[in-house]
C-alpha cells in the first residue's frame, strides 16, 4: 500500500516538472523551427512544420549579426578584462591594509551595488558626450566597468575577509612586499572566485541593453542586444529575419548553458546565498 | 615607501575610473533632477518645481504602480513558484533528470533579455503561438491581439500588462529556482531524518523545517527581485514600448520616452532621481527586515 502511494506521488511530481520544462523549452523549440521557414509562414502558421526548409533568413541576417557579434566580443572582453584586473586589487587593499579614507572608499565602492542603471543613464550619456566618448566601444567598456565594479569588489572582498589573517602574517615573515604578496599569494588564491565572476560578468555584459542603447548610435557599432532590438523594432526587419537573428544569438547561449550549467548556477547563487 | 606607491596605485586608479564613469554621474542625478532643462543641462536652477510637475503627472503614477505590481509579482508569484519547484526538485529523482530540469529552467536566464522579449513579441502576434495554444486547450475565447488591444481587468491592469507578466515570469523564475535550490541544500539533513522518525506529514515538514530556513533567503532574493523590477526596461521596451498607450508603461519606459521622444531630458532626469530613491529605499527596507543591514 505504501509503495503504491509513493510512486503515485512520484508521478505527479515528475508530471509537474515535465510540464514546466515543456513550457520553458517549447517557445525556444518553435523559435528555432520557425527560423527555417520563409517569413510568410512564420506569421501565419508558426506551429506547423516548414513547407520547405530554407536558410534564407539566416543568410539575410548574417551580415548584421556578424558585425554585432564582433562589437559585443570587443566590448565584453574589454570590460571583463578590466573587471578581472582592477576590483581584486581594490578588494585586496581594503581587506589587508589600512589607510586614510579607507572607510569612505569602501562605502563608495559598495554603494554602487544599489544603483539603478535606468535612473542614471542620462548623466552618464552627458558625461560621455562631453568626453567625446559617445558612440564608442571604449566609452561603453568604461561604463560597464563602472557598473559592475561594485559587485566585483564586494564578492572578492568578502572572500578575502574570510581568509585567516595568519596567511598574511606568514607572508609578512617571508619578507614579501605588498605587491609581492598579491602577486604570489593572494591573487592566485582568488582564482576560483575570479572564474565565477568572469562567467557571470560575461553573461551580464554580453546581454546588456539599456546603457548600450543610449550610448551607441551607429548601427555599425551595435552590440548583439541592440542589433536584435533594431531588427525587431517598429521599422525593423521581416519576421523571418528577426527570428533568425534571435536564433543566432540564442543557440550559442543554449550550448554554453548546457555545458556550463553547473558553473553558471553556482556563480549566480554565490553572494546571495551566504 | 615602495609599498605606499603600490597601495596608491592599487586603489586610486581602479576607483577613479569607477568614480568618474559611474558613481559621480549617478550621484549627479540629484542635481540634474531638481533643475529645469530640456536638452542643455544646468545645475544652477535648483528648485522643487520639477518634483511638483512629476507628482501631478498621472503618467508617473501609472508607471510606478506598474513597477509595484511587478515587484509584487516577482516577490510573491515568481519566488512562490520557484520555491515550490525547488522543493520538488529535492525529491528522490534520478540525478540525470534533475540536471536536465535544472538546465532547462535556467535557460531563459542566460539568454539575452532582448532575444526573449522579441520571442514573446512574436508569440503574442494575433496568429501566433500563444493564441494557438489557447485555442488548442479550449480557451480560444481568450485569444486576442495581446499586444495591441486593451481590455481592462482591473484599474491599471490591462491585458497587455498581463501578457507582459506571463513573459516576465517565464523568463525569471528559473533564476530563483537555482537560488532556492542552493539555499535549501543548506538545511541540515538531520532535521528531515528526525521528521521521518517522528512520522510527520509532508505539510508539517514544510511548515516547521523548510519555511523557517527559507525565510531569510526569501528576503535576500526579494532584494534581487525588487531591484530587478525597478530596473526593468529591456523586456518591456522590446515587447510593447510601454504601450499601447500607457498600459504597460514602467518607470524605465516613461523615463526613456521623456528623454528621447519628447526630448525633455531634464524631466527624464527627475524621473530617474525619484526612481533611484524609491528603489534605494525599498532595498534598504528589505535589508533591515532581513537583519542584514551591516
């Protein structure tokens, strides 16, 4: 009797989980299916199999997406590079040394976590305009660095704070300088954190939309989200092309998520579940 | 001495870039928001007039109420469903299946928000997948052009907004499943073992063991949810642009429209300033209630 109720419950649970999984994956599946149909069918018969399999959507959208991929690559590598270089330096200094103004710097560095990007886009845009950095990838990289610097400092500082002070003392006894300790001990120590950070920041920056929308005007410089948005906007491209563009940006992510699912999920839950 | 130079470089360089390109602009929103200007900014005319203009503007309330609805939706509905799913995922199910489920649920979180927004825009077309689905399960009477026709369900809540909510929940709930799963893993197994020995029912187990452990997590995740709900722009803008009319307007779209359609950037920065304050306050309140305010 107990066996039967158990497997009955089990089936219901699996049923629920499977239903939800279908709800999630269904749209993505149909999206990809429809990229292989001519535009006329995409709007009228999205549910059915293609009358004829065509790659014309991909061919049409490729020049745009290629330019967007290159832009996004440039911006993401630039920003994440800066974020892996600088915040650890700051976190290290905040955790292991004292200096005048330390409290203020700490406060100001962490304050940015609460900032709401949408609220601050105008002053940032005006600033870049004045610095002649509007509509440049470099400007965007610097802004993305500023945007994610607080989280980087926060996470790494927490990590450094949890390390026993005896490590520092031992390094001191060995006669290492401030920089020496960082280079030989503390930076390598933070590697796992940095890897998780790198993965997280890459996903965030690659997909960032609002700031890029305001700071880039030239469609030749558009990052992937911007390009997709302009293709899908009011005066945008035909639907088949839009879906192909979306498909091109979704498929790599699907592959990455499938293979790095564990790391991604771990990176995302760190810092929140402590 | 050399150490002093190193320390200086280690702090000053990274911090100043952050300060110039992010912190200072965000702080300056308070000055910009209290001046009256439209294209050329001025800091010299500080007054409360822009605030008065904002607080007597019905569009402001429409947008903020929509934001608050999003907050409510994410804190209770998204977190609620995610909690249930995370709990179900803890049951004895084959490890392989669990990984598959987890990966699938997490997928929308990793995909570009813009891509998802456009995906839903496509699905909500009059002849699109959503309506086809409704018809296939016998709810064909509900089929409609979701993004262009407006039927009010209750004040400030129209059908396009409902469509938006569904899309948003689809997108984000997977992230909270991940977060809750991580949190639930921390609950000591011995509590469950003791419960088993005592023969407690499922519901009691949930009430007495899981819920109390989850409470602090719920507050932490609420902070994420709240700041996310106030930030929302990308998704809304790419599906409906805040329309039709103002039925899906949120603070972000209101700000954007003022700045780049009406070319009234001064007013837009006032909106930004107020949104920043509201968002900041809500986060502080959540932190206080969860006891994590430093």
